C-alpha cells in the first residue's frame, strides 16, 4: 500500500513543503512515482520518516540524521533503542514521546503494523521544520525568541491542540466579522486584533503593540503568513493588518 504526499503530510503533521525538501536532499526519497511524476510513499518510507522526526525532535541536524539512518551497521531496532535511551533522559514533556518509541519497538518486534496515524500521533500538529531556521536567523538573538523557545519547549501535545483550537475559534469569529461587513478600523475588528495580540503574549512572548503592528505587516508581506490567514477567509490577512494598526493607535495614550 502506498500513500500520496498529501496523505503523509496529514499523517505526520508536517507540511508538503517539508516532504519535498526531504526528497530534494535525499533524506526521504519516496519509493514510487506515478506516471505523472507524483510521489508515492510505502510503509518502509513511513518507517524512515518516523525515525527522521524522532531524531529531529531530539535536536539532531538533518545531515546527522541522514548519516545515522544510512549507516549500514545500524538496523532499525538499534535506532529505536538509541532514541529510547535519549528520550527517557529528557524532561517530563518528552515522556509521551518515549512511550511512543517503546510502542514502535514492541510493534516491530511482534510484527504489528501500526497505522500511519498511530506512527505519527505523538508529534501532534507540530512540524519541526516549518519556519525553524528562518525564525532563528531573523530573531535568534532577541529576548522574544528566547522566551518563545523556552515556552514552546514545555508544551505537551494537548497544549498544542488547545492552542490550535483557540486559533480556529478566533478565525471563525473573524470570518463572521468580515461576512457582516465590519470595517477593519471598527471596534469589533480591533477587539479581535487585541485578542490576537494577547494570544501571542499568553503562548509565546510579550508582544507590545508596536511589535504586533510589525507582525501585521509581515502577515501581508510574507506569502506564507498571508496564505495561512487567507486560508481562514480570503482577504483576512490584509483586514487583520489594518485592524492591528488601528488597535495599536487606539492603545496609545
């Protein structure tokens, strides 16, 4: 049985872009291609992806991950043993992942085939690659980046799910606001912009209004952020940017 790149993206909670990157650098080359050239991933490919994501979660750079996985002297069970030893040495937030490694070890030993969802459930909706390098390059030396990294390191899968649910609820309410024809400079839009700012403060780092205004500009200028917000509703990124600007002006003495 083989899987499309979109299905694997959904199983593993990583972006299609990340899978394409892994293919381009030879880290995870899908076993099959359709006549049209579309990628198809086998169960063996999913096993390798699971190993990649375990090592990435442990902080291994991609070149080291490739060297470890391509070492002919190391079989898959040895990788699982090594990962288990590393994971169980980590603090409490990684205990669930250690249990997932044990599960994978037992499944391999007993010949149990885990479903794609079971293999990648431990990672939740967090993509270890998405924006990580760019974020470090842009803001790696700032207090906000350090605080964001410190907080994110402590979050469990349930925390990420709760955060995502908050974003989904906020997005639905912003969609309704735009459907109602509310202007970006109106009180309702500014209130949702302020809620957006407080969400960042609560989950990641202190975000003053000036910083929030700069983020609003990025949501429009950077196509990836624009696509994220516009996926909630076309035009939402631009509307939010204007609401953030208006909210920042409202907050000035």
